[in-house]
C-alpha cells in the first residue's frame, strides 16, 4: 500500500525592509540644483564678479557718488529691460523699444510746445501713442502669425523715419524746442527726473522707479493669474490656449507694457534735457534684449524672472561707467557687452540642460 506524501505549503516571510524608493518627480532636489534652477542666480553672481573687478581696477567706483551714477545708468536701462524681459518670457521680442523711447519724448515735447499746452497734456498724449505702438505690434503678431522679430523690425524702421521726418517738418530742426518754461514742467520733472539727497549723495528718482517696477513685476509673475498666463504662452501657446489662457490678450498686453516702459524713459529724457534729438534711440533696443537674456530669460520663452534683468541692467551700468572711471577707451563697452551676452547664453544653456537631465 503506497502512501501519498503531500508537500507542505512553503511559508514565506515578508522581505526585509529596504531603502524606500522615491519618484524622481517628487524627490527632494539638492539645494545647489534648486538654486541653479532660479534664473537670477547666475546673473547675480556675474554682477558681483563685475562689481569686484571694477572695484579693484577703477578706484573711483568705491565712492558713493560714483555708485549713484552707476545705479542711475542702470535704472534708465532697467526700466525698459523689465517689460522686455516679461515679453521674452511670453515668447516674443520687441526691436522697436529703443526708438519708441524717442518717439514718446518727441510726441510730448511737440504737442506741449507747438500747441502751447500744459506739458502734462503732452505727457498723456505720449503715453497713448506709446501704448498704441505696443498694441499695434502685439496685434500684428497675433493676427498675422508673423515672427515678432520681423514685425517689430518693421515698426523700428517706421518709427526711425517718422521721428526724423515729423520733427523736421514741425520744428524745422532735428531736435525739439526747449520746453523748460512751459506750464507743468516743474511738476513733471519732479515725477520723472528729480533727485533725492541720501547721505549727501544725489540719487535720481529713476532708481526708485526701477526698483518699484521690478517689485511689481515680480509679484505679478509669481503671485497672479496673469503671471501664469505669461509663462504659459511663452512655453507653448497652443497648449495654453487649449486650457483657456487668453493668448491674444496676454501677448498684446505684454507688448503694451514695453510701450509703457519706453514712454517712462522717454519722459525722463525729455524732462532731464528739456529737448530731444530725433535721431537717437537706435541700437539701444539690443541692450534691452541683452539685459533680459543676461538676466536669465531664455530666447525660446517660458522661462525667466523680473529680478534677473535688474542685475543684468546693473551689469551694463557698471561696465558703462566703470570703463570711464578706469580711464579706458569707452569703445571697449561694446566688447564687454558681447562677452557678457555670450557668457550669459552659455550659462543659461548649461542650466537648462542640467535641469533637463535631472
């Protein structure tokens, strides 16, 4: 008689607890990586390096009055660089911002002087013109689908010609008439071109406006729905439109913000010098864009901040004035500009690739 043997079921014990697996999407990133992910970190370090360089090579930079001049130069660039940076985050460019500054100043000067009106009438009229230019640029880009580079290049050429032709036609000269004796001039100058005494050093009001605009832009980008829209349309406008982002409104309004910045700097120039040369402003648009790129804004859009361009503009002001204080040939400014721009692009590319790999 054979007996059948039954195998006892194997008793399995739970595996020993091992290291907990983490999803790469939720894993805590190292502090260095998180800092590098911030678009303003690289330009901040660059600004510190440029400042230390000129602190050593140009001793006059150490004076408080010299730093006030540097900040003033930086602010006149930075006030426009901030909205240009927001526009770049939104995926577009504006090559007409430089001549747009002069257009606004010419408009305010000629309306005030030729029509013998209070200068505030000219100031408001110039604001309307500047916003209209921004609206036109944005509307053309949205409605035609043409690259903003081409649209604003056309606007740049139009404004450059109109500035010269209309000024000669109205004033008989290439510059506007002196408006320092017009009603409202002193009040407008206090708003756009006055100075404050801080510890015996005269600091231009544009420095405070510059920092205020940067704070507002940072809050808008990080804390408002409009800021989310800006990043979304710059990252992928089709996907943004699919989830309900008003792409046309966002892009047009960003162009109008550039117009506002150009108007503000135009008013500063007018009430600082009392008159405006109609042929100026050419080439400055590249510095605005370079300041935004150096400040961490990607050329492809969808990435950047409002603080980075502040440091970018400071670097330009530091180099521009530092070369003078060092006693060097000012022609070197463009060389420094090219080096800083290439360096910033390479750093931004490296950061982008590093973050993509991780």
